[in-house]
């Protein structure tokens, strides 16, 4: 059943943009379905056959876990605890509940008992900036650190230095992911201003700084589904190596957005040769021939 939920978006001739949204949304839904039990929701994502969809689902689960913990009234709650919360805050719901049939009431009672038997999972822990990443399995680490800087910035009132400290103490194999998460969050704290992002990403150690730019650039594309927004930022990134990584990252977004190769070609066209090659590499395009490369930059 889980694998059938996104089947409508798996058309081989379509972009993967909507497929990602579907898998990501499934992660959100599983956390709500299982009454904020994050480990159980992640096990639901594990049922997906495709690894790319699983990662999208994991990301949605961690996002829902974080958003509900930091903004608990952002949407309707579900499950036994959610039902109790809604009933306590609504006279009309309480009046309706008084008239439910005994069979339904009996079933709800047993469901509540079953939920109570499970040890509640702590969504976030102000005393441990790495939680919940520090409390879940290795397969989920990359997706977890894709969201973890949001928790740290929430508890530190937007202190980017605290985000840098988190990433520096994260497991080595997910540090780039963590800095990408920080770049995405910086987008919110700077109202999407490229100059603000470049200034705040400068707090990251130089070897990791390109990944902060990557997070910002990818988020710009995520917000608008328009690669031009990411490319415009990459043009302003200081240092050639950082720009190359930025353009390659936007190319990765282009590959998801655009199934047709000519469309990808067009979006990567018109950049400096090195930047264009990076964009093409990210977009899954072959290296441009010498004849097709731009010889001047205007």
C-alpha cells in the first residue's frame, strides 16, 4: 500500500519534482498518522522500494517532527493524543463525543491504552543539539541532519554560530549535509538576500563553506521551482571553487525539475565555461563539446 501511494508520479517521461513532493509528503503524513512517533514513521518510510523515495520520505518525517515540536498548532493533530487535545479545546467536539456509540468509544479506549504503553519519543531535546539524530539508526542520519540546524537555530534564537558548532560536531560523513541544512535556514533568517547569505555562510570554516552556499541555492529553487533563482545566487558566490559547487547543486535541482534534456541544456547555457560544465554535470548532461562552449562572457 505504501508503494502504491505515489505510483501516479512515477511516469518515466515525467520530472521527478512531483514524485519527490509525494514521497516527502508521505513522511509528514506517517508522523501524523503514528501520533508523532518518529521511529515508527521512519519504519513506514523503510517500506518504500526506491532508495530516492525513501530519502524523500525520511526528510518529510524529520521535517514534520521538527515543525510540530516548534509550532505545535501549525495543523490538526491526529491519533489518541491529538483527539484528546482537540476535544479539550472545543466545546462542540466535546458535545459530539458525548453521543458516540459505545462500540466506537470502546475502540478508542483500547487505542489510547496501546499508545500509552509505548514510551513517547522526544521530538527535540534542548539539552542535546544532535537529538533526534543521536537517537535513531545510521540509515536515517543524512536525512536527519538535513533538518537539524533548524532545531538549533530555533533554540538559539537564530544564532548561526550555534549552527556551525552543531555541524562541526556532527558525524564526519554528514557534515556537508549539515552545512547544507544551515544554508537553507540562513535563507529564512536573511529573507532570501544573497548578500546576507554570503555574509552568514562566511562563519563556516572554509572547507565546509561551499555546502552552506549549496543549501541556500537549492532552497531558492525549492521555493520557486525556478532554476534561475539558484543560478543568480551562484553568480554572486565568492571564490571559483565554491561557485562551481553551487552551480553543480543547482544543476542537480534542474535534473529533478526537467525531464527533457534540451530544457536542461537551455538552463545551463550562457554561463562561464567552468560554471556551465558544473551545471551540466549536476543536471546529468554530457560534457559540452569545445564547439558548443561559450568563448566569451558578457
